[in-house]
C-alpha cells in the first residue's frame, strides 16, 4: 500500500497564493481558475509522492505550477510543509535561488519569514 503524506500549507504560502490568484483574476478569471486547479493537482501529487520532486536548496524541494510559480516545500516525517509559493519572475524568488557557484544568495527560506 502506498503511503500518504499530509500537506500543510503555511499561512505565508497561502497568502502568497491568494495574492497571485487575485492579480491573475484581474487579467483573466479562466487563468486564475486554471492555476487553482493546477495547485489542487499538485497538492494531491505532494500527498502521494513528494520525493518525486527535485531538491532545490538545503531540505527544500521545488514544484512548478505552470511555467511561472515555484512551490517550495520540505518533507518532515509524513508531513509536507509548503512554505513558499512564489512568482519566479519576481525579486523575492530570485533572492532565494542559489547562485551558479552553489552559494546561496540568502538563507532565505524559513517558515518564520514575514512578508
């Protein structure tokens, strides 16, 4: 039997996602709904097999929603903690991506981060 993980979305990640959806809805309700559908599919995939997603930085893994949004999460026991949902075109994402030489731009990903 396949093990199942609990997916826990941190309030900061939830707020980030809501902000993205609100912005997209101003442009296209269909696009906003498509992103919501993609996130719901991703939640199911994370619950089923979070280790199938690539490592990103330290203990974090990364999943992509469409070509624009990075979902950063870590696996702790049987829990998957979604800590960030970032638009990869924005500076907040670029500030946490490791540089080409492998050194981080910042230590940056903490559930205690504030917006």
